[in-house]
C-alpha cells in the first residue's frame, strides 16, 4: 500500500488499536445514553420546525443519529483491507479521526447513501449514521431502498452484520 502520510508513524503503529477496546456491539452502559429503541421517535425527540420559527423560547431537543456503531478496531481493519490512503497527520489520534471520516466517505460511495460520521456517546468510537432526528422526516428512504443500503453496509463492514441501527446521542454536533 502506498502511503500519503508524511508522519513518522509506522504502519504497525497506525493500525494497532488501543488495548481493551469496547465491545463491537456498541451498546451504551447507562440509560442516559440510551435514546428510545426502534426507528420511530416519540414527539419529544423530534424537532418542531413550526414552533422553532414562532417561539423564541423553544428548546430544540438534542439531535439523535440513527446509526450503526463501530469501534476503532473495526474501522482500522476496514481501512487497511481496502487500501485506503493514509491521511497526512503526525499523531495517531488525529490520524484515526481522519481514517474514521475517510471510511465513512468510502462507505457513502460504495453503498450509494450519504452517511453521517458520528462521534457517539457511549461504548463505541464512532457511528455510521443513516439519518438524524432533525431531518429523518424529509430524508427517510423508502423501505426497499433503506434495506438495500443496510444490506450493502453489512456486506462492507463486518461489525454491522450482527446489529440493527439504533439511535445515538453525539458527543459533538457537527
């Protein structure tokens, strides 16, 4: 593999995940980080656009992401197996961040869907978002299209094979 990285990190250092990674099931430990199960969102989790326009005191609900969870180990393996170019970074942590973003971009092309890169709260390092709670009602795919996207994603990324998408809170709102 040809590297575009000008760092002094070796490939072994780049592709060695941290010790004792979280479980690849990516299910949070506590109720605080557990949004409602299933795809349907109760009203209190949805953005009320009409109220947002007319009520200056309206508090938007925290944005949620309907996504598949993954850990750095899963992402690094996928990146290496597909020979994606290495980002030009000098620290492992920054390189991993860019690798996670690059993997999501690659999955967008392969699966023909505009996935969102999510840094979720909880036990996983990243999530690959199908939708977010602010736009799901406008961007929701037809059932057969969504099933096709999920099937392609599961073919590409092993960690997605044994999980269903679920709602995640984000550590940061990008």
